C-alpha cells in the first residue's frame, strides 16, 4: 500500500517560484532544469501533473524564454 501511495505522489510536482528558472545566460543549471522538465513532461504526458507557480509577470518571461513551455503546458492561468 505504501509503495502505491509513494508512486501516486510522484506523479504530481509543484514548482513554486518557477520564474527563478528563467535562463539568464549565466547559469546553465537553469536551462538544464527547463530542458529536463520539458523532456519529463513529454515522456510522461499522460501520467504526470506539473504545476509551475509564480507571479504573473515573471512567469510570462519564462514562457517567452522557451517556446516549448507554452506548448507542453496545456493550461496557463494568470
């Protein structure tokens, strides 16, 4: 039972202040994190929920910085 519960929890990911991942050219980790997030959401598209949370204006910048984020995330709320 515990194993099923842990598996269930692993399917939901919330990234608060996701705008901190906006690539700035100085930190390659940010771009690597975005690339991995896109890959993960594509590989598990029917089995995972990823929520990126943050303030509206900074979140718009991260969506503009990577065109794939707008494609991969089906619902964007402001």
